[in-house]
C-alpha cells in the first residue's frame, strides 16, 4: 500500500506555545491574579494558583518532554509584573530565572520564541489607567528595553504582543478579562494604544538587536454570514471581520488605523513586522441578533452540523486556516503559526483537528509559501483564562492538584509528525481513522477523488 506523505521544508520549526501566567503559577503581581480572586470572574471559581508550576522549576521536565517528542521550538512569554513589580523597579532575580529557562530550552535544542505581552499586566499599570492611559505604550517600551537588553543573547525571535484584538475586545468590550470594561469605543482605543506600543517595542528591539525577528501574534478568525442570502448578516460579518482581523495587521503595515468611520495615522507603526505571526483556531458565522447591541447586533455561532470541540469552543474548520494563510500572505512576509490547537480532555477530537490543519499548512508550503514553523497550543494543560481549568489544550494532561502529567495520544501523533518533518496518511489512519476518507479519499480500486480546487 502506498501512503501519501505531506513533507515540510528542511529546518521547519515544530513546537508548542505557552504563556507565563497560564503555566508559571504564583503570578501575584498581575491583574489576572486579582481578577481570579474576585467572585464570579472565572468558571467554577477556579484559580491559576501554581498553574503548571513552571516558576517552581517544572518547565525543565516539560521542555524535556517537548524535546524528546521531536519538537525543535518553544514559544514562551515573559511576565512584565515579575521583571518590573513596581514602576521603575527591576527584579534581577526574575530576569535570571528567565535566562535559566531560555538556556534550558536551547540546551534541549528548542529555538525560543518569546512573547513580551500575553494578556497580563502589572497591577501598578492597571492602577494608573491600564491600556486607556496615554502613558502605557511608553511604559511597555521601557519594559521591553530591559527585557530585550537582558535576554538578547538567548532570543532571536520576539513577539511583542499576543492577540491585541482579542485582548482589547475581551478586556474592554466583552468584560471577560480584567479590567472588565464593556465599551466597544474603549476597546477600539485600546487597539490603537497597542498598535503604538507594538511600534515602539519594535523600534526598541531593533535598536538593541538589529538582526532580531520581531512580529505580533495575530488572532485571525474567519467570519461569514450565517445565511449567505441575508444582506444584514453579510454586512455585519464583513464589518466585524474588518475590525477584528484586519485593522491591526494593516496598521502595522502602512501606519493607518482604519477604524469604523475614521482613519488614524500612526506613522511609526509602518512596516513594523519582520514576519506574520498567525494564531488560528476556527472560522465562525455571524447571525443577526437585535439583542446583541454591544456586539454590533451580530452573534458569533458555529453553523448547525459543525464538527465542534467537546466544550463547543472551537469548530474544526481547516478551510478557514487556508484562507487565513492566503490573506496573511499579501503582506509579503514570512509566516509563523504562533498558535493552533483545541480543548479536548479526552483527545478524541484533537487528532483530526491537528491532521486537518497541518494538511492545509502543507498546501501552503507545497506552493513554496514562506511558512517557517508551526507552534501547537499547547504543550501541557494550563490555566485557560476566564474558563479556568475547564478547558484542556495540552498534548499532555495535567492534574493541577498533584502536578502529575500524562501523555495524550496526540502527543505521540505530533511527535511522529515532528520527527518525520511531515504528515503521512498512514499516521492519520492510526491516530484519526475517522478523518482518512476526508483527507485522503479513495474511491474504488485505483480511483482517487481529488479535493476540488479552492
Ligand atoms: C488564545 C490565547 C492563548 C490560549 C488559547 C486557547 O487566544 O492566546 O493564551 O488561551 O487562545
């Protein structure tokens, strides 16, 4: 029997992604720690507590797992509130701890990719107005200067800010992240502040480390009208998609922030990406809903019949990944997949999600598109923000009480992919048999049905 093999380019980065607050534990000086201690903020009243105990040293065993499983990269984040616990006061021991982690990654053959802002903020920053304060981009650039000066010998690839669109929306419009504001106008102002903060960070990093690769992790969520015939839904889907998906990538390309009804110029943001970092989880449909006023009268849904994850959070829509890659490609930059994954404690869904998405990524590299790597979210179950521990994204399962880890089948599946530098139909037969007919359809002896061109 002949097997299909989807080969990836030599030197392709295969890894996983984590963020400081979600894995370290004991991040007592950031806004999330406070938020978790308020009633009703986190599902089932859960808290990050020790998380995966990386601050206690368990990053060592987890990175060893990653390296043994054939990975060659890891995306971390640096916690601002540890490095600068009070304004202008720098904690040298925290910097040393991060140096230890980064050296540990490199010793294991994992290329570190480091995020400087991943949803959390020092408490002192929030007390001074958070991302609505004009001083914040400058404070951020000051933190970035310290962090990069102290770590530059260990890091070549930086991500300034993780998903500024998600952060601005969740913290200032949906009220799900601290500070829990519910005002779309504030969210738009925060997006603007983050574009400026990114631009300042970009220039700061290049001043210190001219050869660094600097980008953002953009969350791209394809949005379509739930009913293609519905003109209002079509309008809403395109409006929301423009605001959510396009404003930031376009602003860091040409320095123009295209807000609804007006364009703001931030000239220093022009050409401030060396690569396009893409986080992709799912495509969604937009339903017209008069009750959803704060959401511009649109509600996000997965159409009936979608293949959705166990908690209904993510739909398996790899076609949207392909179209997001196609869109990202217009900027003419190398692309790095900075996150992709799914919550699935039982690991029944993840294998076919992984296979389907890697197949679309392979289409891209097969057309010689400059995709440099893929970072799966996540290495080990971790604290999933307002959804606490109810969603499990890890290749390894974690019991946060005992800190015991257990490998899920997807960890082996992914290890085979990383080690082979590609995905084969035979692997899919073993790990996601239900997806074989869709991914590698065979009709009758010798007759192969090809996917229609996209
Ligand atoms: C992304 C976040 C990441 C994690 C995944 C599931 O939006 O960047 O921290 O929560 O979703």
